[in-house]
């Protein structure tokens, strides 16, 4: 999720779940080859376990990116074959690659040979008129033979023309049945369900048959809705679920390190506004935090004050 699941948001989510596998924003292999690698790849160790999600269609560049991921100590690399945006299509990566399974297979094969990191693939159930179950099955079989170790399947097809990315997340109907059939026909493959999972109960229901679930915007927009994940999904000790104030306090040491190295507070604080919702004074608290954190000289003391306000309200 470009501009959303950056390093700062991942630090926030790590206060909510110690066990969930977190994903980077999609990083384009060509940008890694030509750009500032530290800016694109650096992360805080507390974010782990962490997946580097890559975009691209050049096997050599993707292999190079996979080697970089291993050098940066990521836990996994994931090839995005699911994004339908026009910009991504112009770069010849994302969902449009589902029309060329053999090219995707060459990419996966090159990535798998480049490092010991697991190589996984995120994809749709189909694109445009190429949405039959037989085509989906053949696509997955081709990539599995090339070395893909897990498939994160967004259970909607993508229309590459006529729908924008937001519409492609809502207009094409969810087809969990196709992903379930895929798991039934290929029980040896690790299949992870993505799309339409709005809460923990949705996830638990689908985990009756899926090997895993992937949640994106529902986690970003409502992070505290997921504060029982470690207990309910991973069987962690039944501590009190984290509250908004404890999450915010957990972020402060990271903010201190970030700001002391010259970073601004706002890139961190912009994610924190989603911590408080549906309670009296939430809008006022969010507005105060946004105004205080937006200044160029704002520092971690802003988060300290904000956390104190939450504690006083028992949040």
C-alpha cells in the first residue's frame, strides 16, 4: 500500500501485534537499481518479521533486489502481481503481468536463485476477461513450479481499463469460492486470502480453510480493531490488549531516535490519528495532534502530551 505501509506505520502496528507478518510498501526494482537504497530499504529492527514487496518485470533487476533484501535482513520478498493502477501498468508490472505467466515465472525463478529468502507472490484471481478458474489454476501452478512458496490471493479480479484502483477494490465481486477451490485442488500449496476482510472475526472464519490472511486498509484505517490478533490468532499469552495510549507510548522511543537523526515528526504522527475513533473528544484529539505535530520543530514531546491526554481519558 504505497504511501501507507511505510516504516513509521509498521512501527505503530508492531505495538499492536508482535507476531503478524508486516509488509513494506511496494518498491519498484528499477528504482532500487537507480535510486537511494537506504531510503527505500531501511527499517527499524523492531518491525520484524518483515517482507519486502517488490514490483517489476525484469528478472535480473528483481534478482538484484532480492539480494539487497537479504543484505538488509528482510525475512521474505514478495512479488506484487496484483496492483491494477494505470501508472503501474505503464511500468509493465502489477496485475497486468497475470497475462504473461511465463514472464512472472522467470522473475520468480531468478528471485529464488538470488538468495535464500522465501519468494512469495501477491496476485488477483484474474484480469479483464481472463478470469476463469482454469487460468487461475494454471497461473498458480506455473509460479509454484518456478519456486513461489506462498500465494497471497486477492479474491477479486482486476479490470485494467475502466476502473481505478479504488473501484478495483470494491466493484469486482469477491470470489472466496475460487480461492477455496484452489486450496482444495492444491492442498500442498500455501494460500493466503486477501480482500474484504474487515475484522478479526472475518479472518478467523476464513482461517478455517486458508493458510493465512492478509489485511491492508482495514488495518490502516482502524489499527486498534486488531489488538486481539496475537491472542486470538497466534495464541499469545492473554495480556490486556493494547490501548491507544500504550500504542502511542510504544512509538515514542522510535520517534526520539528518528527525530534525533534529523527526521520530522509529522511522517510518524500522520499515522497515529487513526488510533482514536468513536469516542467523545476523538476529533478534538486528532486535530490537536495534527496541528502540534505538523510544525517543522515538533518533536517527541508532542507525542508525550498526546499520550498523557489519552491516559487521562482511560483510552
